[in-house]
């Protein structure tokens, strides 16, 4: 086997491997997001840890998680809008 054929094999990426890597990357992002949310809400809502959550802490956690999800969704939607508008802007500049 010569070096040019082995280099050509390295340039192509197995679609299954690519899909696996994308899934693992998504899992890692999700875990990071959950960790971030947990840390943020814990700091905000837990005054003194005990054997049970009191109703104030429980309500605080629910509200914190809901706001975190709302904010994350808003940011994702905004980024998608920005990405979609970008090609139109660059096409307009090239005319």
C-alpha cells in the first residue's frame, strides 16, 4: 500500500463514527448544562441543607430551573435566527 492511498483513506470520515461523535458531543453539552443549572440553582435556593426541602426551597428550585430552561431556549432561538440571517447578509454584500 503506498502513502497516497493511505492518506486518501484518512481524509474520508466514516459516517457512523461522525454520527457517534456528534451524539457524544451533544451528551457532553447536555451534562454541562445540567451541571451549570444545578450549581446555579443550588447557590440561589439552598440556605441550609437539611434532610428535606422546605416549600420555599422547593418553589425556588422549580422557578430557577424553569427560568434557566427559558433563558437557554431563548438564547438558542436567537442564535438560530442569527445564523439564518447571516447568509442573506453576505449574499447582499456580494451583489
